[in-house]
């Protein structure tokens, strides 16, 4: 029973929502890149372990802050597990992520190591600075390349896929802090979203998602044009852009009046459309 309790606390400390979402995204992009089953399994395993390390390091580093503001949704703040235990798990998960990455080749290992270093730098320092958005742009921008570098013939993802990933990361950052702006301000966290405010953060998030969707639509159309074909995938990319624009326009109207949790949910919905657009566009990510 005790072991089950500790494992449950560890899982809740890993930021399970983002961990599952990002791991699922790696599965979708790896499938779109045409990976065989063994490489796909290694890709998802490496990304999952890496996300565990990022989530656990975040909670371990923020343990004192979470206790100060009474974050009872956090297992460490509730006394269910120690910050040292979560920190040790973060280190072990990081080593596992790098070990699995090495099995996919030097290129994948290098890209994943940079993405994880970027994410950890946010937890350790950059979240309190005006450069807080940089790790999200870097880590998510590299994400499509993880799928293409995991292949038997590794290559960096196309510029449009990289741009879409970076745009998604920017939107995630500016929207993710919306529910916690007051708690963050009370403990001295002053990242870029805190400096520009909730309304401007929502506007930036929607603008980034629209730019990302436009990059996918343009990239798909250009690649299809070079091949002399108009595929279903191009239509999907165009519909994805339309969906993001419609959701973004709705969210912007609401954000200008009151940047509340409804705006946050609309940002997440638009982000989901962008992710599906990127994954379902049939052109090769490295095309």
C-alpha cells in the first residue's frame, strides 16, 4: 500500500497531463514520419522519460513556492512525498531518456538533449525572467525533428514543421500561466507572460497558433506543388488553418473583455487543432 501511495504521488508530481499529451504527440509525429515499430517505441519511450524528468524537476524545484501559496494539488506540498525523492526521480528519468535517445543515433540524442536542457533551464532559472518563452520555442521547435531524426535515414525536420512546433511552444507558455498568474506574482515569478499581463498573453498565444497553422498550410502546399499534386493532406492543412483562425477569433473577442479560464480552454482547443493539423498532414515532415 505504501509503495502504491508513493508511486501515485510520483505520477501526480510528473505533470501527467502535459506528459501524456507530449508523449502522444511524439507517437503521432513518429507515425507521420513513417517510423517502424521499434524506432517508434524508442521515440515514445525517450520522450515519455524526458517529460517525466521535466515534470518532476519542476515540482522538486518549486516545492517551497508551492508550499507557500498552499498548492494542495501538489503531492510535495501535501506531504505525500519529499522534494528530494521527486528530485531523485527526475534525475533517473533524465538518464533513462538520454540512454533511450542514444539508441536512436547521435543526431536524435543531440536534439533531445538540447530540448531537455532547454526545458530544465526554464525550471531552474528562466521562468523568472523576461526570456521565459525561449525554452518553449526551442524545445517545441525541435520536437518535429525528433520524429525525423529517429528514422533509419535521420534528417532534420523541414523549416515549416520547425516553425509550427516553435509557435505551439510559444502558445503553450503564454496560455499555461494564465490560471496561475496571481500565485506566481505572490512568490516573485516574473516571466514574460506575467510582465505583459493576462490579456496580452492570450492574444500572443492565439497569434502564435495562427502563425503555426499558416506555416503548416504553406509548407504542405509548397511541397505538394513541387510534386505536381494536390493531396488530401493539403486540404487537411487548409482546414486546420481555418479552424485555428475561427477558434482564435472567438478567443480574442473574449480575451479583450475578460481573459478567464474560457480563454485558456479556447487556446488549448486551438493548440489541439494545430497538433492534429501537423500530424495529419500527409507530407513528410522532412520534405
